[in-house]
C-alpha cells in the first residue's frame, strides 16, 4: 500500500483509509461485532494504516469497535475521531452542537478510553459550532496536543474562512469533507485553500454514499434506518437522473479492466498527492475491491476525459436535507 502525508506536520498514512461509521450507524442496522472486527483487521493486513471514527457514531459504539479491533495493531495504525455533537449521558443522540473547550477535553478523555489508546492521532471538530469563537476551539485542541493526548487537529465540513482562523492558532493537519465525482464542490474554494495552507484533504463518501459503485438505481430499497432515505440526491427520481455519472465510470472501468468504484477512487487519488479518501464498507470483498484502486493508473488523458465528461453532467438533488446542510461550510 502506498503512503501519503497529510499536512505540514507529516501525518503519514496509507493512501486509502477506512471509514468505519457504517459499521455502527448511518446505513442501516449495525454490523455484527466480530464480523466488523474481522473487516477492520483485514484492512490492516492489507496495508491500511488510517481508520476513521467519531464519538457520535453509535453513539460511542463505533469508537469501542475500532478500539477493540485495532488494539493488537496500535503501533502500526493512525486513528482519527471527532468531537462536537451533543450526546446524552446514556449515549442518546441529542440535537445541537457542543464545542466548548471543557467539553472538548471531556470528549477526548472518553474517546481515549473507548479507543483503548493513550493518544488520538487526529482529532476533528465534527461540525463548526457558530456559538463559539473558532479560536477557542483551536486553543482547546492545542492544549490537548501540548498535553500529549492528541497529535493532530482537523475539521470536518468547515469553510475556508474558519480553517484560516483556526490554523493561525493551531496548525490544521487535515480537513475531512465530502468529495467525489458525485460531489465536486470542494474544487472551487476548499482545495485551493488547503493547498495554500499545506493542509491535507480526507474525502469521505468518496464513492458517493455507494452510488458510484454502480450497484444502486431508482429501484433500490434502503433499510428504514438508512440515512440515504432523507437525502434529496437519493430520491428515486434523483437516482434515475444521476445514472449518467455511473455510465461514465462504467465505460472507463470496462476499458481498464477495473470496477467503477476503483476508477472513482483512483480519480480522487490522482487529484492531489495529499488527498486520502476513506471509503467505508462492512464487507470484506468490497474492502479488497476498494483497495485495488491503488493499482489502477489513470493517465493524464484519462483524467481529462473523465473531467470533461463529468463537467457536462448536471447531478440532481441536494446532498443533505436542509437541517443538515445548515451545518456545513461554516
């Protein structure tokens, strides 16, 4: 597995990481624990050194799963987790955000226990809390770094101005946001900002929440607990209208003897050397397929062809319902 560096502080990780959220929440019922541990450990055995979780996933259950699965390999891997959502005392999801410095430190201590580790490699603010100066948030994480409890600071879905302000207090190592051929908005402002400041980019949903695998169409039925049921871009009408991007990937994949998912991931890897996608899965065959993307080589001509074709496709549907859209890009 190739390695890449995130940020000026040289956080070195595998070129592809593993997003673990879907093992506990988001895409239907949680996976069976031992089966999910097996997938995570198979990822390690196949060269993955970067694993993504968050306190809100479950809540708490995903951190516990990742901590148990990676305990035997802790010296070989990097774990990213996140703070910032309100969680009730019994692990119940609550409305609202909470990035008060005292709360950040409480979350860090609890995450360390669940992850069975003495340091968090990358600590993201999950969503920007507009009720607090971002300088206070960055300062709190800076204190955790100085205390040796966190190594690197990051954001999830933050806007460029917020990143700049925070970076002046505590250097930001990575931004995690959605980016793929299904959502190219970061190319406008975010990617140039990250390049200027020397910040790495960790695209989540690099396969468009599964859409770019080619396995989803307008007739696909999602589990009642699947997040995609409330995503406008995943309405049956949008799924039907957006098949053009899958057709593009299918045509390139057939020519290169690869899969649509592999082409989608390699396209991301080819954008910048400091981009590290984190596709998620609960299935070992899908994990191995995704990791096979690093062996696919898209030429400059291939990339121009994909970009030109993608530019002509207008995708239908917002990527979040309105109440969640308000939390991104702040």
